C-alpha cells in the first residue's frame, strides 16, 4: 500500500465502525488455540462474556490449563469440530485459508478473524499498548506487565511466552486499565492493532518469506506507527538507522530511547560484582542500569538478566510503565525483582559431569541455559552476554535453526553470530510454514560449513538423542551449555540434565 494511501488513523478502515467490540453472549471458536497468544486471547474473550472453544494439533501444558479453566479444546482439525452454533472463528497466523475448519466457517457464513484482528478490535476504546520490534518483544512486554502489576495498576496483557511470575502468558485486569500486547510484524499482523501507545524496540531483516527486503520491513513499521492517534505516544530506539523514516511527521508524541547521549531517554549500564552469586556461578557479574531523561537521572536498578540488550528492554519497560502511571520507586523495585521468563536466558539446571569424589567446595559444574534466540542479532547478543556473565571455561551451543527460508536468507549473518562460542552443534532445521521447495533449498550442514569457515568448531548431528550422547562425551565441569532456537531444541537441555546419575 503506498504511503499516501494510508490514513494517519485507520480505526474506521478495517471492516468495523471504530467502536469497541461487544462479545457478551457470543460463541467464539479458536483454531490453533494452544499458542501463548491465542490461549491468552481466548481467556480475555471469555472474561468479556463470550463462550469459547478451540482446537489444536497436539496436547500441551497450555491446553491442559485451558481445559482446567473450563474451555473446551479438542485435538482434531476436521470441519466437524466447528460448533453447531458459532458466531465467530479466530485463527492463528499459522492457519491457512484452506484449513478444513476455515472452509467450514466460510461455507456457513461464520465471520473469520485472525488473532491480530480480534486483538486490535479489543484495543478500541481502551488504553492499548503495543510492543513491536524484531527482537525483545516478549521480554519487554513481560517486564512492563510485571511493573504495572507491582504498582497496582491492574493491567490486562498477552505475552508470546510464559512468564510464571506474572501468571503465565495472559492476565485479565480491569476493563478501564491498560491492555498490553506484543505487536508482531510477521504477515503485517501488527497493522490490525489499535494502540494508544506503541514501542518500536528495533527493526532488522527478518520474515523475508513475507517481505522482499529491509525497505519493505521499514515501511511496514512506518504503517504501524501511523496508526497511532494524535493523543498517543511512540517510544522508538534512538540508534535505529530508519528511525526518521518510521517516525517522521507522526501526529502523536515521539520520544527516543537508547545508549546514545543524544537519546531523550538514555540507558547507562555499569558492570558490578554479583552480591549474591548462585551456587557454582561464583564468577558471575550483574549490571546496574541507570535511566536518564533529558540529562537527569530518574531511576536505577540492578538488572535481573545479563546483557546490554536486556538492560535496554528493561529501560523501555520502565519508561512505558511510568507513562502509564507507575512511580519511579515502583519501577525500580519491580524490575529488580523480575525473575525472567521461560526460554529467555533461562537457567534450567546445573549438573556435574566429573568425578564426584574429587569435587572440592566451590568447584564449577556445568550450567545449562535455554534460550529462544533464532535470529543472528539475538544469538550474538545473547551468547556474548552469557559469556561475560558466567565466564565459563567453554561455551557450548546447540542451535536449532528455525525455518529454512530464514536460514537461507540470513546464512552469512548466522555464520558470524556464533563467534564467542567454542563448540556449536546444529540439528536439523525446524520446519515451519515454508514450502517443500524451500525445505530442500538449504540444510543444517550448509550452516555448519559456514561456521567452520569462520573458525568455529561445529558439527551437524541428528536426532536429538545423538546430540545428548555427544554432549555426554565432550562436556566438562566449568562449561556453559546453551540450547538455543524457537523450535523444540529445549528438549536437549532437559534430556542432558535428566541423564545425571
């Protein structure tokens, strides 16, 4: 869509009249309900007075929890699973137009909305906050939600990950309180949202199965920014090369945040000795973060997660929480107490692999970390932060590439993103969304070849059981083992820890 054709406020252009949606008494059916976002949306809809049901392909803890809470879920994808009375069908981004239940809905004249479309309509009339960016959305959204809860501001939120400290991936708060959600650029789904406040953490090449190039991605973020109303706000990364192209001439208030002294909100990070090191992590360090606004320090805290990228995410959450009514004292206390979220630099266990009889007090063991990182920038930032934080003898990374198209498009960036790792093990590429033709266009072995050319010790192994067996042979006490990727690579960390004893 050309820039000139996009209105500054799209609230009356996407198939509704711009009024808040009334779901009281409606019956909604969710296809792909097992995801964090979809399950959270179902809970919000039910709280709004609707009856909900859903289907998915396989069971999970999320589906078990939905059933416990009284939401009917079946593990079948047939047309017959669509309820006889159904007012609306909601589908995840992974559901195509040829899905049997979508075809059945169309045959019966049932309205079909994507996840982002219904979420956007729920934002109308509320103080909606959308967190966008190539990286860091789940962490920032979780941190923001945690601060608002601790400050007594009773938010509603949906997070695309599990954060146990804030109740999982969803919470239903007061009807007149903020609605916080991630804003994903895949399939341009964030164009369906109607936030009052927005964050753009960063913008990089990704989802090149949807976008032709970085210019299209930048324009897509610009369209998202232009959806903000004149009484809204945008907080955007100061160092972003495309910041002006995205935020120029917006009717809302625009402020920048970053490490640059010229940023309106400046983040300062100082490394310090960990005052309470975890067992076996005697070499760990933490970071003090200071937040400055127009030259004046307004807040400081000990960041709970290592790395400048995590300090940046926390600072963004701090600014937005204060904007929504949290005091700086509440912000400092809440961020310092944050316990992290699943699969984001998550310490999943510690194991000794050496001779127990020879162990002395304080001797290091193997620390096992699991992380969702699947983009080259995420990988590089995460591995550097972990190496600096833990200072291991060796850093061993098991990386599962996510999508063949992403691996192919970003191959050279992937090849340099593991430079701080000592050993990299690569299983098969996790197959999702791509065509069969794309599936055969690139292999995990291609990435291993590139890594070897960069001087990284790398190997391709499959299945997961073979990787665990290899880890048993090569891992030593004092090593840091990191499983990384957006697929099911976390099972390797679990199985390696389970092999103890």
